[in-house]
C-alpha cells in the first residue's frame, strides 16, 4: 500500500514524511526510515519514476546532462570555446557541438562566439573529467540583447512551476521572451522587463510559501 503524503514540487522541511511505501526509493536529500521516505533538506519534492528526491532551496548549481544553461564565453581555443556557467567547473563548447561547419584552420573563431558573448546552451557531457556544452538543440541561441538576472539555482524549479505554469504566466502577462537557465541565470527581453525582474525577486524570496502563483498573478494583473 502506498500513502503519498506530499506531491511533486511540494515544499518540505527536514524530517517531513513524503511517502509511506516500500515501492519507492530515496534519492538525493531524502532518506528511508521504516516504510517511509523523509526529507533531509528544505526544498521541493522531485519524483522521477520510483525515486523520491528533494531539490534544495539553497545551494550551488550541479550540472546535469540535458540541462539548459546560460553561460558567458570566457576563452577561445583552437577547437572550441570555454564558457562560465556559474558552476564549480568551466564548460567547454567544442566546434563539433555547434550547427555551423567550421574549418578551424581558416576560420576566425571569434566571429562565431567572441569572449563576452552570452549563450543559451545544453549540457551534453557532465562527469568528473569533462563538462561539455552543445548548441545543437533547437532551443539554443546566442543573446545579442536583453537582460540577464541571477537567481538561486535551487529556486529555478519554483520559477518554472509545474509543467511551466509560473514562467508561462509571467511570459504571457509581460509580453516578454524569457529563457531560464538551470544554473540560476534568467534572460528576458520585451515590453515589461521591470515587471519580470520584480516577479523573479518575489519568487526567489518567497519560494517556500504557498499561494505564490496567486500572488504573482495578482501582481501581474494589477500592472
């Protein structure tokens, strides 16, 4: 018998019982005691298949394959670029990871990505020996304008919301284009950029409180 006490994306604190069942396994920041799985951290419940984890509401970004991140090109090498993605390691974008064909012997690499360029990339490799990016995903791009705002990486799931509900609410009400990096950087551009900034600040500050979506919706409606 399974007794689900918390749902995916619910806020939990240390010691909160998430589920009473032997059919599920504890993942990151959770532990089993008897038949139940409990939280080790203040965070959001994350359910992947039969693994129950808790995403902390504070902490540094830990890269995972498939994550979309925002990075700043910091170095050009003979066969690729180095980008700062606000992680413990710098990320490498190889020439093989971009859509364009590049003859490294004839091409000025800075014409493609120069030092200081801001890119939206996908993590393709993330292990102890290598952290690599790719620009092959259709969502990836280079930002030529707009604004960048930092947010705690642990608060990114709250900013996105269940099935994108929160971020889509902000996009629709502000008429802004928004790209969220899992590494805690948000790019946006449009008519009401200041309102996007205010919404993100509220979400980061009050992520653990219930009714946050209603508060953001009210804020955006008034504006």
